């Protein structure tokens, strides 16, 4: 797993405004950094980053809820 891409996505999830956090904006972080990553690897990186980022926030908080919405969007998204 490319650590620099994971770090970039994690930092985005931790620091961006809630209204800017969407599956599309997270995927865009990948496209800017590494357009050749496989779809499965990207999904794995995003899942790890979301999991660790949401653990930094209180359950039920706006940020936590926003992060939870990303996982199903990314899991069923096709990047082709």
C-alpha cells in the first residue's frame, strides 16, 4: 500500500471541511497523486484511511457521520 497516498487521503479526511468530503473528492486525491493505482488497491487505501480518520472523532459527530458515508460510496464505485 503506497504510504504517501494513504497519508494524503488521511490528512484530507482529517482536515477538509465536512461539506468538501465526498467519495469523489477522496478519489480525486488519488488521481492527483497516482493515476496508475489499481481499483482494488485504491479501495483498500481509502477504507484504511477512513477507518483511522473516523476513530479520531466522537461517534455521532458531523465529521464521523460524514466519513461513514464515504465507505459505501467507494465500495460500489467503478473507477474505469
